[in-house]
C-alpha cells in the first residue's frame, strides 16, 4: 500500500508544479504579463533618469570609472526594487484567483524572477561595453560587474524565497498533522455511534419478540 501511495503523491506533486508554472507564466497569463512589463518599463525609465542625474552631477569628475561605479550601484538598487515589485505582482495575481501561497508557488516565482533579472544584467553589460568602446577603452569596463551583480541579486533572492518556501512546507505539514488527528478523533466516535445504534436495534428487536 505504501509503495502505491508514494508514486501517486509524487504524480500529484508533479501535476501541481505544472499547473502552478502555467498559471504564473506571463506568456500564458496576459494580464499578469502586462503588469510585469509595466513594472519593468517603469524601472528602466527610473534607471535612465537617475543615470543622467549622476552623470550630470559628475560632469567635472576626472575619474569616469568612479561615475560608472555609482551608476552600477544605483542600477543594482533599482533592479532589486523591480524584483520586489514583480514578486508582489505575482503574489497578488495568484491570490486574486483564489489560490493559497504554497512552497511550489514560491519556488516557481523565484525561477521566473531569475529569468527576468539575468537578461537585464546582460543588457546592462552590453551597454557598458559599448560605452567603454566609445571612450576609446581608456578606462576600465564594468561589463562583467553588471552580470555579476545580476547573478548576486538572483542568488540572494533565491535564498530568501527558499526560506519562505521551507516555512510554507512546515506549515503545510503541521496542517496535515492537525487534519489527520482530527480525522482519527472523529472516526472512533462515529464507529461507536454505529455500534450503539446497532445494539439499540437488537435490543428493540428482542423486546418485540418478548
């Protein structure tokens, strides 16, 4: 019996994972995709605006690399804000459809966010490489810094969401334990009622015969 139960549980888990991935896939959930694209556009506009402000404030700075480092740090802050905003969008959309947050959902969102952040890091790295070439390659290029920072942001986010997923697994296990305990306490009570009813029926039958 146990050998039959575990494969069925694994199949149920796999089905739940597939269903969750489909629901949070922006390519299959058009409204969710619109919200995420809007958040990304807003973040890119803010990065562009703040980049211009930093360069204007440092226009007389003889060390262009120091200016680009400031821009890199700002970029990391804004991308981190975008990740948080996107995470909130996923959660709100999930709950809007009447779903409960689960470990499977949290891990799926974590993977989706990584697929968003890493390409942004590659795009920023490409822009840094072009800027470096336009300046004649006289200063150090921060191309690798953008991809490295994107990976670090993804790793930090993954670790935080993994902790959240494990917390949800603990809560789910505790809830299952409470439900099983409740069922076990109800079953003997229901069985005793059947026995009492059967005993009463027999007794009533004997009284009729007498």
